[in-house]
């Protein structure tokens, strides 16, 4: 019988052979980045009402995959839709539901992340979840939003092991508070800069003088480039980066990165798209290059109280932030995105998967020495 792990974001789980020692985030190692302060969990769940759930599937020698669900608010999302926007950094990907979000400027389901060949299971799971919700008895159309990255090096991706029920379980088990990071959920089998990638998250809270808003980011990292951490050229110093042998294409350059940005600032879809564009700047700060074969997408949502969109309303009145107030949110998004991406590396464990393929974790001790040297 198939066995998989349900991970509400505050639970700790893992495989003994992959858990040699506890991992810490970059900030927990004593290297805070940026000028703004994170929320209490340094996670996307610091935005009020946002929850995250994981299903991690580790089976035999070859199955290393899973599902991550981000739930933007705790009401009926279909009937209380969320202002949203999507930015495509590089479009080599399969982001389901994108055209309707762009057309209408809102989202009506949780956001689900999984592997490339499980997008269909993600759609079915979201649709079934939505149809089951009280009040949705007459619903005949659901725009499921499902993002992906390709975990085929470590995972038997052709086996299509993710099921719609796993998606439903991830949504139903979503919790607030600390979010488990690294080799969990949709990040179970991913690779980043040639090291083990995974799920990462971070947040920023603006001072009251700038509105006091919170920005949270969750990322599924599976991309390449030349790793930089807080301005330090880590990839070059480790002699491990793309194009190191001056070939046209190296093994790790292509991949994908899914970034979900949620804020409680009152933004409409137009300014959410502007916010989403800044997340790509956060990816650039890590050394990501949005290569030809990398699907790099940002989904941005605003859960500001009073601005949720009543599906039955004939007119909508909302309060939105003026353009001139956006700059601090841009900066906070860049900071939180970069730290979320770095956290996915710091929190990931080494993993062996399909056909015995092995991927090492980031050599944290060496990296910390580089960062400390740079700080001195």
C-alpha cells in the first residue's frame, strides 16, 4: 500500500537517512539580510489568514515528490475571490489557470505546487476540493491554479505518483505558524544551483510609518545559475556553477522556480503584477538567470480585509494603495523572495533518488565561512 507523509506546516518529518543533522535558515545562522524585519515566523504565514500544507511522497528508491498548498484565506475562496496577478519571468512551464487570473484579476482557489507531470492531478484535486465546499453546490466552473517544477532527476516523474487526494489532503491540512522548508511537499525532489533545493519561505513587515503591511513569499526552487548569497559569490568560490566548463549548456542550468507572494496591503491586480515583477529581482539576487528551459513564475495575491471580491456582487468598492506608496512593498518583496530562495537551500538535506542519482546539500559550513569572511 502506498504511504505518504502529510505535513501541516508546523510538523517535523523526514527520512532518517536524509536527516544527518538539523538545518537552520540563513537568518538562524546569524546572517540576516535586507533592511526590513521579518514577521514572527519569517514565513508566508505571517500574512494574516494564510496557511500552508505539504504532502511529501517518499516511496522506495525512486519516488521523491509531493504537493504544497498555499491557502490565502480561511473563508470560501470561490465565493470570496482574492485580487491576484501573475508575472512570467521565463515561460518554459505549465502554470495552469494563468489566463483567467490575468483576464479577471483574481484567484478563486488555493495555489497548489507539484511536479511537472502532476499538474493534471493538481487541477483535479483543487476542483474536487472546491466542489465539496459548503455553498458551492451550484458551481459549474473552477479555475484551478497549479504551478510546477520538474523533479525528474531524483523522482520517477513518469510514474505520475501524485494523486488528486494528496492535493485535497495538503489543502485540508494547511496550518498557520512555522512552515517546514527544504525537502518537503513540492520541493521534495528539486535541485537548485546543483545542490538540493526545495521549499523556502520568508516574510517582511513594513514599519508603521510605511503602512505596517506584511509581505510573505513561498518558493519552490529548482533552477540554476551562479549562486550568490547576500552578495558573496558562493558558486564561484565553490567552483560549482553553470557554464563552469564553458559549454553551451550545463547539466543544471535549466529547471524552474515558482514564487508565491502574498500581502495584506490593499492592492489591485495591476499593482500586484508590479509587485510580482520585483520577485524576479529577488531571484536575480541569488544568481538565478531564468535560463531558456526554466519556468520562472510569480503569483501575487492581496488578502487585504475588505477587498475580497464577492462572487455575487454586481458592483465592487475597494480601497487600494496609491502608486506612490508601492516602493517600500517592492523592496520588501525583493528581500523576502531572495531570503526564501536561500532558505530553501539552507534547509534542504542531501538526497538519493531515481536510478541512484544523488544530490548533495549546500555545504553550509563552507558557505558560513565565506559569509563571515565577507562580513569581517
